[in-house]
C-alpha cells in the first residue's frame, strides 16, 4: 500500500497538537484512582477488606518499581499518589509527556491490582484512571497530608456505613460520624491503622560495602556503595507532611 504523505503530515500534526508536557525542573504528582470502584467494592468485606488492601499495596509497589524516578508513594482507599522528582539534569520520565506518564501509571496500577486480586481469587477486572501535574517543592508534604486527611474522612464514612444507611449519613460531618459510631458501642478507630491513615512507600539513603569479582583478572575486591532503599509501612497518623518533606530533602541532598 502506498503511503499517503499528506495524511502522515496531517494526522501527525493532529497528534502532536494534543501532546502536553510537564515542567522537567519541578516535582510531579501522579494520582491513580479506581474506575467505578463504588460498584467494584460493593461485595467486599466492610469496612476494610484485607485482600483489597493487599491489591492496592501491590499497585503502589509496582508504580514505584516500574516508573522511573518515583521517590514516594502514598496509597489509601482506591487511590495511589506517586511523587516523581526531576533528575539533576532537569529531566522527567518519558520526555515529560503528561499523557504518556498518566497512561503508563494507570496501566501499571491496573495490572498489578488485578494480578494480586486474581491470586487471591477475587474479581480481576478492575481499571484505574489517572492525572499528573507539577507541584512546587514547598507544597509536596502538604499535598500528601491533604490526601491522607481526605482518605481518613472517607474511612470514617465507610466504617459508619456498617451501622447506618447512606441516607442517614448524608451531609453528616466526620466528627459527628465518629460520635455516632461510638454511640453504637464501637471504637471509631477499631479498623487497621493502615486503612485509616494509609500506607506509604518511601526511600532512605543507605551505604555499605559490596564484594565484586573482576571479570578480566578473576580477582575479588570490595567497593563502597550508596543507594536508595525502599521501605513500605503504615503511614504515620500525625506529621505525614513533615515526614515527606524530610524524605525529599534527604534524597535531594544525596543527589
């Protein structure tokens, strides 16, 4: 088939016109959310389903492993938020292409989630969407604290729905929700800490010595190394913004 060069130019231009790029000198937040998860989670154990949490954790780990330059991940409810820091040369993954970054992140999260759900015998037909945007350096900690606060409030509502109908909770503030749960003789914080406060993957600089073998001479030696080591844990109930800002400062100083 003969190539239509006019069409190549035309539709190539159309494609290029829709491409948007992020600022490679500033940090980037990517947030992925479950699509239609109010229906997907309808038959899960309420308020906190361990297998669902495991699947979200798998998505968080996969995002950190498969997307370059991810330094921090916060996961709670049906969303995962990842922090990408620009390289020393002011570069972001995938040429800073916003659409490509979002589509890859959503794909990675969906695949990892469904693989874990399948392994647990659950519904492996979930999908995620996403968004990506630049953020100022001094806004990073505040952003993750905001997402934690939103998730914490949602966890209270989910807990309350084991006692009250959606109609009974309509327009009720989180403090009143907690009071009503307590009136049922239940501690509002009886759910796992990671369910209420979220979980996070963070990195710390570690150093040590490593043995190596010279492939040319066969001689062994020891070399010093410094690397970023990932940790996964429940997020702190207080001071998440300070924790994240401290983590970012440590990683920037080591770059």
